[in-house]
């Protein structure tokens, strides 16, 4: 469904992606993990051509999006829904109007059809009773779910998630994980998730790619990732779980 072929990208002297190649299969939940600044979000932006590689190319359904322009680029972007890190809701619109925005901007559907599609999509993410609330009236987790509803409202084949559990407590983070997995099953979409949350990657990912210093340090199933003796993977896992253990210990003293 998506293929990176020898993609390299630099910003000034810093090489953020360095000859990166991998393929993401149709219907897969593909997790991209790694330390900050290793090219995770930059990878997502290449998939929709918000960025263009210095060399190499990105294929979407067999077509090169890296050099697409005009109507060809717009057509290829139709494959995607994109959940931004903060949800990116418009503060002056209620939840239903935020979710309806892509339909009003990109389709000729009438208002009755839009309203019906919005309510069905909100039901998928558990927000059917919150349609008329403003973004400031709902929690961070609900804002993420509303952003996800907007991302899938036009039935994309691929959904990109940029740090979907960032800023959420552990309970809500697991709810978002379950929602991503559920939508993957129900809608048959290909899901690409950039995350710093190793629990998310190991629990819902079909495969995990770890970026380190702009390169793929490891790529495999959750079981293969857990069993990896690659030093970068071991260090990343140990650091994550030490932080988690410390956090649980501190909670116990509350």
C-alpha cells in the first residue's frame, strides 16, 4: 500500500531520514517508534507529500506521490485521513461541524446526507451524544476522537496518526489504542501510527519500525521487537519501562 524506497531527507546539516526503505501492507497497523527527532513525523509528512525527499521516493498504491503535483497530488491524497497530534479542531465550530468540514469542502453532498454521515461516524468513535459540544467543552481524549472522526469521514483507505496518545493519561491512551485497532478491523483501513508510546506499539501494531539516527534500527512484529537484541531497541525498551515503573511507584505514594 505504501512503500519508502531509499528516502533521504535533510534539514540544513541534519540528515533526518537516511536511505530509509520499507513497505506497509494493505490493512496493516504499522507503528513507527523511536527517540525524539529521529524522523517519525517527517516520515508521515512524506506519505502525503507535505515534504518531498531529497532523494528516493514514496509510492502509494503503486504511484509515486513524491513528485506528484496539481490534480494528481489531490487525487492521491484522497487515499488518506490524517489525525494531527492535538486533534486540530476548530475552536469556533461544534464537534459535528468540525467532523462535517471535509464533506462540505470536498463533496457535493446535501446537508441531510452530511448530517447522517457525521452522526454515523461519531457513533464509531463513541461521540454520538457530544455532537453539539464545542471543542473547549470536551476532554483531550474526546478531542482526539473527534479529530479521528473527521479523519475518517470520507472513508479513506489509509489513516495516519501523529502521536495519538500524546498528552493523555494511561487509561485514555489505552482507549485510543483500542479505537485504532477497532477501526482498523471494522473499516479495513491501513493504519500508520507514529508514537513514543511503546505500550501502544506492542499492543496494537502488526509490525513496528524503530527509527534511530534517521535509519531503520529494527523492523518486525511485536514479538520480534520484544526479543530483539539490537542495542537501540533494548535501550529504548528499557528506558520506556523504567519510566513506567517509576511513574507507578510515585502513584503509590500519593
